[in-house]
C-alpha cells in the first residue's frame, strides 16, 4: 500500500481527488501533518481494494483479531451520522445490531 497514509506525503501530490461542497465549490484537500485516526486516512482505490481483499481472505491477521474487528464494539443509536452529528437517538436499528466494529460500521 504505497499510496496510503494517515498524513500527507509528497508522493500523493501528483494524483488525488477532491470533493465538492453543497454550493458546488471545491472542498480544499486537507494535507494533514498530524495523523487523526478517525479522519485522516488518504488512500487509492487500488490500495483500499488490496486491504479489503486481504481482510476478507484473512491474510496476515490472527483469527482472533479478525473476529474482534468484525464484532460489535459500539452500538449505534444516533439518528443521523455524517453530517450533522446530533444527540438525537433512535432504536430503529436495534434489530440489525447496527454498530461499529474496529475500523468500520457493521
């Protein structure tokens, strides 16, 4: 995974995408110098696909760690997630055990 990092690397400068805001202006790319685990991962579709493939095949991971990663860690009770984050909660998703594992939503 040579084009993946939690901080910006100069080698990313030649090829990256940026999004648009609701008023159709460009959303400036944050070139972070300090890693933020929940928000700063920069990757390519190739690197991310490789990561997910390894994960699904459980390559390079202890079986206990894989099981922990895909087990519910934090129950999701919020009504909305991104954006905006509110304090409004719901029980609508209890039946499907909506939650976060280690690294993603389940």
